[in-house]
C-alpha cells in the first residue's frame, strides 16, 4: 500500500503515521518489531523491564526487523536514566517519554542525537515539551488506557488544542482503534496517531490470553477511570477497580488510594491474567475491539479504513462544491 506522508512519518522514518504505544507488560520485542515491519513505529515499553531485559528485547527486535524500533521510557521511573543509557548503547535513537517532566531526559537524549517525543495531557504541557527541545508531542486524551493526566481532557478537544499550541508535530492518542480514528485525528490537526489498546490485543502482544479475552468481551462502559486523585488510571472495572472507585466516592485520600492499589497490580492483571484483583489497563476503545489479529493486520485495516474515510469526506466536500 502507498505511504501516508506527514511530518511524523518523515521524523520517525516510517511509511504510515501509526505509532504503537509502549505499554507496560504488553509491548515487548515481538509486538514492536511486527508493527515496525508492517510500516508503523513499534515501541518497546521499558517501564516493566530491567535495563538488562530491555537490552535483550532490543537485540531480538533488531534481529526481527530492519526498520526503526523505539523505546518508551516513563520519566519518573526509578530506572529511567539507566533505561536511556541501555537503549542508547543498543543503538536506539527514537524515544517516547511519558509520566514526568520532559526536562529530565530530553537534553541528554538530544545530545546523543536522538529523536524525542513526549506524551502530554494538555496544551500547556505540550508547550513545555516543545520548549524542552522535544521533536513532537503525543496529545493523549482521557479515553486512553493506563495512566492518564489529571486534566481529563477529551481527545477531540485536546488534539486540535495541542496542534494549535505548538509548532512541532502532534501525534493523537486516546480512543483510536481503526482507520476512521486515524482520519479523525488528522482532520483535527494531528499528523499521526499513537495506538495502545488495539495493539495490546494482538497475537504478538505479551499480555496474557486471559487479559485479551477480557478486553474482547468488554462492554461500552467497562473501561473505568479510577484513582483520580492519586494516579488516574483507566482499566477494566473488576473487583479491584470497583473497590477503588468506592473508596474515592467515600473521600479516600491519595495516600489511601495508593495503598489500595499496592504493588504489582498491572503485572498481575495484564501479564499474569488475574482478572479480579489485577489492574487490567485498557482504554475506552476496548468496546471497539472484537478479535485477536496480528499487528500487521491492524496496520493494514487502519490504512484501508483511513482511505475509506478520507474518500467519503472527499466525496462530501465535492458535493458541497457542486451545490
């Protein structure tokens, strides 16, 4: 299929402006390599890995594809600098950073010749990322799975606001699962998309089979936002999430909410398939996910769906011009 060219594809060296989110416990080397091989940009999620394991995943990804593979690094992670050092030593030059100030890692990454993209939940933080030297931003709406911003800005409000606020390219995220979502993001000023939930439920994702089945079975309102005052997180509403929501409604403090969450919830839910007490991080796009395709199939469907949506809009525009 012909490429879809934007500033994002030029920046990242890919055929399609589709980035696979660097999700903890789901985005290992198999998924990242498959996405990159299919024309998008695959990201390995460093947040759930030791630096040594990250190096192992990067070596396997390099053996599986000649196309670029990037790394997602949570800025506030206790091993963030070690992840950056390990990835740079392995030859990675594309970094997506999140969950913290872009000022912490961007200067060192830029000094090493890397491309840096930072995830933001607001236009104000997008401007700060641009000022810090980032090459692009991911504008992630509150529909997204996993850790969210406190701002809770909806995607269709956030994307055009961020695109208007910065000169660097905007990559849209939050609620995108198909080609129509890609078309909508580009129509609203973005120049690419970052997709998490749809890629989390693919053959190559390292998430457990139980997690994938639970997402496929999810209803329209099952992806709940909890821990709003402590660590806003969107996940399937299981026993743990309902307990957290009840505590919030009762006025629990941020410290009490974090105590309820405890340690290892995401691993238990996503990687180990503990459906009741694990944290099954997923976005509102879960309701749109009905099968378990390969990553290449997801890319192909998105590109075809984008072209269909773009042709439909072009036809409507022609109709306006004629009448």
